C-alpha cells in the first residue's frame, strides 16, 4: 500500500529513524524498507515532519500483526495514550486491572497504565489517578514537534486539545508578545515560543510552573519564555488576591500592563472572571483566545457578552472566529472565541 515516508540516505538512516521516533512520527503499521541506497520510514503525520526531511509516497509492506490488548482480552478496551502511558476511565477495578495487564503484555510501546480516580478538581484542575502499571505518573508527551515532561498526578494536561492548540500556534508571528494566563506545563507557551514569539506563561500551580520551565529548556526556548507562578489576577495592580507560595512574594508586575499582542485564556469554566486581567495585559491591538464551556443553544453568546462588558468602550471588540473545540458533556460544548481588541 502507498504510504507517506521519509526518505533518508542509508548512512543517515538510523539517526533519522531515531529522530522521527523521538517525535512519535513513525507509523508502526508498516515495515521500513531499504532500496537503492535509501531508507524509507513510514510516517503517521506527514505535516508534522520537520522541513529538513524529504517526504515521499511509496509502497510498503504491512507489518506482521502485533499482539494488541484486544487480542489478549477478547474485546477492544478504551483508553487514551499519552507518551508511554495508557489512561483508562474504568469504574470497575477488576476490569481496569485486566485491561492494564493486557496493555503491558501486548506489543504496544506502553509501560504505564493509569486509571482515573476522580474528576478534575479545584483551581489547579488536577485529578487523582490509580497507578495500575509502571513506576510513576510522570510521562513524556510529544505534540507537533515539541516535547513535554509532566506528572499527571500534579498538573492538568489533556492531549485532546492538541489540534486546537496547533490552530492557535499557527497564527503566531515571530515578533509577537503572547501572554498565556493559565499556562499549565506549556502546551501553548512552548510551541508559541518556538515560532519566535516572546511568551509569558502564568499558572497558580507551582508544579505546573516547574514543568513549564523544564519544558522550555527541553525545547530550547528558555530565552523567550518567562514562567510566573501566581494567581494571574495578582498581575493586575490593586488586586486583593493572595499570592501563591512557590516564588515567594514578588512585586506586582505593571511591566505586563498593555504588553500583549495576544492573550490565551484556557480556563473554560471560569475565564469570564479573568477578563479584567486580560484587558489589563492587552496592548492596543490584541487578540484574545477565549475558551468557554456553554450550552449548545448559545455556545458563543455568553463569552462575547462578557468580553464586550470587560473591554468596551476602551476597545473596539470584533469576534474573528467562533469555533467548537469538542463536545464536553451532553448538550455542552467546549468552544473558543478569537476576539480582536483595538484601542
Ligand atoms: C484547563 S488548565 C489549562 C492548562 C494548559 N493551558 C493546557 O492547555 O494544558 C488551566 C490551568 O490554569 C491554572 N489556573 C487556575 N486558576 C488560575 C489562576 N487564578 N491564575 C493562574 N493560573 C490558574 C491551573 O492550575 C491549570 O494549570
């Protein structure tokens, strides 16, 4: 069957294969092949292949079938993959253990199995996990050419938003100042900085900020990333909120007032409470990426009204994009509004 492949000179073949494997880009369903002095490596996502590699189309053999968890279980288990971890959402403990055993015994490159043990909780949106296999809850996840280290038991992270994050990242130009108000471990901040923008990421969770700093180093963008552990409302002069403890007490930072060309607000249940802070950091011409969860009958109206209330009349407000990111619950949608504020 014809599949997209990276073609590499044979002598560079292993180094190329290793780099593509590190970026999780190799399609495991097909065999690699050598022909005419070149190695052909099957690719799962040709658009994510770095420009330095040559992508061609070529007929490759399908792999001898691997033993999958379904082969061992006799049914298709449901789980998400995050790096080398499988994430289950099983209420029945016995079934969860059976699935975990099958995942580890299968040929899939998965060594950790975690089962959701609570909903996401509180301000930091972290959930509890039961560790069913593997050493701990720390994983390395790769997304659109960036690498993220994170501990699922200490920070919020969802791989489901990867496509949406990339939609935002692709809008960035190198001269921008971008302010991520709820940065987590940096899945917006890191790729945005990789595009050459100056990026500030704020999070109230000290573990998230530690991972954000580590991820900036891993991806070689620490020079363009400033990570601040705080309640983002404390960056607004006059706020009465408590600071978090991780960085000690810092001065209010008026340096970010009017600083941003773009503000990312990914705290969907309560972003409206932070619009005053967003308007404070917004520059004269600034785009807000405002995430919200609303009823399907009017998914964008409440967000637009809240933004207008916070920004007008100081700014002209225009909604540039209304986008449904995913279904969140029956009749509830996770949406994003891209909104331009012009002073
Ligand atoms: C839904 S998560 C999004 C994280 C990240 N942007 C992502 O896409 O994975 C929201 C994040 O906001 C942080 N957070 C919640 N309230 C905050 C506040 N008042 N100030 C700063 N960060 C806050 C949480 O700790 C959490 O990491």
